[in-house]
C-alpha cells in the first residue's frame, strides 16, 4: 500500500494492472501446487512415523507375551524390555525429542534372548519368534532415528514463501486504503501463515503442538510383565 503511494500514476494504469493480474495468477497457481506438495509430504511423513510408533508398541506387547509363555526364566529379559521402552519414552517425549535408540539396552535384550536354553520344541519356537520380534523392534527404532530429520526441502519452503510474499505485495499494490481492505489482507496473511505453521509442525512430529501421541507405548508399558 505504501508502494502504491510512491509510484507514478503511469505505473498503476489499467494495462499495468491487467499485466500484474496475469503474473500474479501464474504465481498463485504455482504457489498453490507447491504448498499442496509440502502439505502432502509433511502429512505422509507424520502418518508414517505415527504408524511406526503404533507398530512398535504392538510388537513390544507381542514380545513380552511370547517371553511370558516361554517360562519364568525370562523374567529378567522382560524387565530389560520394560526398561528399554520406558527409556525410549523419556528420550522422545520427555527429553529433547531425540529418538536415538538405547543401543546398550537393545543389544542386551537380544543377547539375553539368544542365551536362553530351550528344553522343548515349543520353547525353541518361542525363542526363534522372540529373536525375530526383537530384531524388528530394533529396526523400527533405528528407522525412527534415521527419519528424525526434516522431510521438507528448505529450497521448496523458501520459494513458496517468496511466491506468497509477492502475491500479497501485488494485493496491497492495488488495494484501497481502508480498514476493511487492511483487515481482509491481514486475515488472508494469517491464514496462509497458519498453513505453513502446520506444515512445519507436522514435519517435527516428536515436538511442538502436533506431536505423535505417546499413548501406544504407554499402554504397552502398562501391560508389560503382567
């Protein structure tokens, strides 16, 4: 709006206004496409990580039940499993958002399962199954760690912010100077900024306002060793 007051009248004639509208229409279309791509990418990454956390909770309960059916000699292993899960919850949701697995705890858990000496065929089958579940648990935990970084390309974000800024510059250039126009532009700006805020929040699922809930792992923790 300030720019409109300092530009010569020849820069604000109808021909210029039509040209600006055409350019803004093109930029607006590209910005909408790129914004939609960012939303889809962030939501897909968030849903994937949430599914992995739920799968980890289910596998943890399954491993504990398998060890319980093996026999009372797995009591120490089940205690280690419970400690590993509690430590991960503290690291991810009560710490600094770090999903780095507790390597020592995971290795001890797997080693203890391997050290079991089954005496019957059912016990041998349970031991084999428990080893497979433990490996899958470790794989999922390391996968979460590797996915801890941003899934949104910084250049994409910079470009879409630049395009949106140019859109609002063009809006203000030809907008009348009255409270209604100012409020309309302000509401539009806050709405678009809110969309970008949601994208960034979804891209960091273990911190911020839109966190992946820790309820699945808490539920798993509550039934371990029962």
